């Protein structure tokens, strides 16, 4: 991400899931669910590794209140 760009995202907690996870597009051919203690984080140590770790840490601290950064 550059200094000019901004990241905007929504994250949702899902307590129940039913159905089949579709893996039909180029973006989702390897989509799957993982236990929190076995998440595959990017190994490059770059932006996405740090971002994903921050999101997971926010989830672990979540107390029902909106997290806005």
C-alpha cells in the first residue's frame, strides 16, 4: 500500500456457518476455514502479514464494541 492509498474494510464475526464454501473464481480457488491457532499468515513479514495479525488480535480482544482505527 502506498502513502496515497487507504485501506477500508469491514470484518464480521460469524458464529454459525451452513452450506458449502464456493471456490469458483480466481480469487477463491483456495478459500477455506482455519482454526485461529492454525491460520496461514503471509510469511513475507510485509504489510499483509502485519495487517492480518492486527485484525486477528483485534478479534481476540473484541468485547462487542465497534473497533474503528
